C-alpha cells in the first residue's frame, strides 16, 4: 500500500510492475475494462531496486509440493504425470 500511495497508483499496478521485473509476459485476467486499463498503466510504473527489495523482503522460501517438487534439473525417474500417461 505504501508504494501505491507513493506513486499514486493502485496496488495491482505495483504488483504487475514488480511481476514485469521477473517475467516478460505476465498473464492478466480481466473481466472489466478498468482491469485492462490498470494493467496497461502498470507498464509505465518503474520500480526502483529499493522498491523491489521492499516488496520481496517479507518472502520466506518454502519447500515445493506437487508437480513443482518433482521438477528437478536431473530427473532420475519418470514424474507421476509421465507414468500416468504411459499407462493408458
């Protein structure tokens, strides 16, 4: 909220501006015109390195679960979804 207030934008615009520092093309769901307009305005918001550190500071890494947990650089066995597909 602090960054949104500082920049005079909505929190969703700050979130999208941060996401754009991580990925090239975020997937944005929109059901109303103002959702699309807000997403487009986030392209103009340039977060500083300090802003990004501020946003990421509370993050605590955690163990992955599900599909992401078995997604390793070197797979020693077929993941569950491959095994399930080959059994058909």
